[in-house]
């Protein structure tokens, strides 16, 4: 399972690098992986300091940390 989380984390990183800031809903839809797996991978990226997650106007916004 940890390998799959790492692979999806890479997909998230590449998506954000290409598209910039996005909402959590858009990320889940665009990555086309199970929501739970996207959330675990996003948590991994956040814990490692690779992404910023902010809550604004009832929406989570995600961006790469540069």
C-alpha cells in the first residue's frame, strides 16, 4: 500500500506542477484514483512539506510549496 500511496503522491505533485493551485474536489476528480488514496497521498506530501493546504470559503485549496 505504501508504494501505491507514493505513486499517487507523485501524480499529485505532477498535476500541481502543471496546473498550479487547485481545489481538493478538482484534484480528486483529475487524478482519477480512489478518494481515500488521494487523501492519504496528499497527507504524505503535506507532512513532508511539499504542498500547502489552505481552507478558504468552505473549500480546501492545494498548492505546491516552492
